[in-house]
C-alpha cells in the first residue's frame, strides 16, 4: 500500500479520532503551540463520555473545555509545567503536576515511569516519502510515540516541515485529522527599562563566537536585542523564538564558530510568530531534536563558550533559586533551567546567568532574600549557581563562600533594601 493510500485510510474526523482513547489512558501532548486544537476541542466536547483519562503536557497554551474542575473524574490535566491556562487549577489543587528535569522526560517515558498510552500532536503535511515533521516540538513527544499504543496527528499546512530528529512515518500513525487553523502565535514579552538594564549587563559578557541558550521572558529577549551587532554567534537552546530569528536575520548568528554541531541552530520547541514558523520551514540551518539531546548537560556543554540565560523569581543569600513557585504555590515548573546552568558550567569558557529584577510589586518586595519563602520549589541549587544579574549589577557566586555570596548579592539588591538585608545577614551570621 502506498503512503498516500495509507494516509487516506487513516484520515478521519477529530470527533471520531478521539474514540481511540480508552478509559484510564494517559494522553501525551507536546509543548505549547504544538498542541492540536481540533483534537483537544473534540475531546473537551466529549469529555463526559470518558473516565479517568489524564492529559500531560508542558505549557498548555489554550484554555480548553476539559480544563474543568467539575469533570476531573472524566478527563484530568496532569502538568509537566504550569502556564496561564493551567496555573489557577494547579494552585487550587485540581490539576496535579509531575516534577522533572526537562532533559530527563524522554527517559522517564521510555522506562514507563511517565505513562504514554496515546499521543496527540500537531504535524506538518506528509512529504512524498510518508514522513510528517513534529518540528514545533520534538521535546518528549518522540519518546512518547515510541511507547504509545496509538498516535493521532492533526495535520496542518501552517506547521513547518523542520529538519532534525522530529519526523514520524505514516506507518507509525494510528489516525489522522486535518485542520488549517493558524498555529497559535505568542508575542515577545514586554521589555521595560529594568529588563533593558539587565540585558546590557549580560550582553557585556557575551563575545563574538559564543553559543547561546536563551530562555523565554522579557529579560532574555532584552539580552538578544543587545547582540545584533555581534559576530558568528551560535545557538544551542531548548526554545527557538522570534528573538533568535532576529539574531539570524541581523547576521549575528552564523553557527560557524560552534565546535559542536557547527553550522546548525539546535532547539527542541518553537514559540513565536507566524514569521518564525515560516522561517523554520525546511531551513537547512535549523534542526529540531528531542529534549534529551538538546538539553543534556554533557552534550550541550560540548559547545565552548556556552552562555545560558534564564530567569528566576527569588534568590537567597547562598544562591538557591526559586524559579517555579510562589512559596508552596506552583507557578511554572522546572523546565530546562537547571539543564542549561549545568551545561554552561561544563562548557569551556561557558557562563550561566540567572536574571531577575531586584524587586516585585512596585518595589515593595525584594527578590533577593535571606532565605527563600517557606515551601519554595528550588530550581537551580546553590551548587549550580554562577552569575546572578539584576538591574543593579552582576554577582558572580561560583567558587565563593556563603558569606562572600551574601555580600555579592546584597550589592546588586535594590538600594532601598540593602541596609535591611545587611542587618538580616548579620543576625544570621551570614556576613
């Protein structure tokens, strides 16, 4: 049977495709904009027909009908990471979550510690050889497909056919649905004077020929805006967004100086604009790979001069970072921050930057604190931390004693809090 005949045989409606799901199944959905809206909408509409179905995903983008506290016995979300659509449910307790390093999720799926019964994913149109591209998010989805009983792809002409280890053959697919809805766009975060100041501090450390990992947020994007006049930058990251595309278009990124995978921009998921998705389509410079490849600290750290730029919400005097919760209340998730901090620490000439505004709530709360708020989920540990950057400067902590760290961090706190932090440090014998 030809690949075209197989395609036609497996093509069905979203309403019919979800009947593949059985009670008790775990459905795996890829990161962010790679989620399939037609399938998840159909499942939401029929959710009361199911019992004990779980959906697991990093960063849900849309507020689907199944995200409903009244029907959690039918279909329940089990988050790998919280976003705007799932955060309130996580904080209220009717959405559970599974802590994990992003890089380790494929191995957890392969071992069965993370169940995978059915995979739902957006996909590009099939090529003449019978392959679809999951270029919007290879992440953990490729590993989930290898374990799943059923794979359902939502084929959309607006999904780019990306290169890399992100291709699925028609023979691996159980059912197909077609949809032409535009891929969800996510705009650049707002960059204000605080973000810009932090971006300038970080950019001063990044020389020509460095390789970048850039997280999502206003501060990482503020760094990007300072780099357009650099030369021969490389990219080895988890997320590709419009900021990285801007660097490529400016000529700053060539990947020529990378000593690991030279000539290639490497990422595992995309989050951006329609222009970004067009940029990704059959781009020979870009490869999308599973997250156990992109985020493996050993592999990523083979890049010399790897610069990892990630944000946190709170940091204490010894350098522990609370990047994923507000006290005990979940806010986001572990993601790949620790993966890339460790990768940059391994890299010859590498630097790991944790960035944060010095205050929160209109300068009423210091984000640099003696101890983290009770219950805070620690993302980057005191043993992994290196550079910390606020709008008031840079603290370099790796190799420093606890008391040296305290002095460094107070020095980049907001001036209105420095005296208070100093007194607290003295009472703790931290100075």
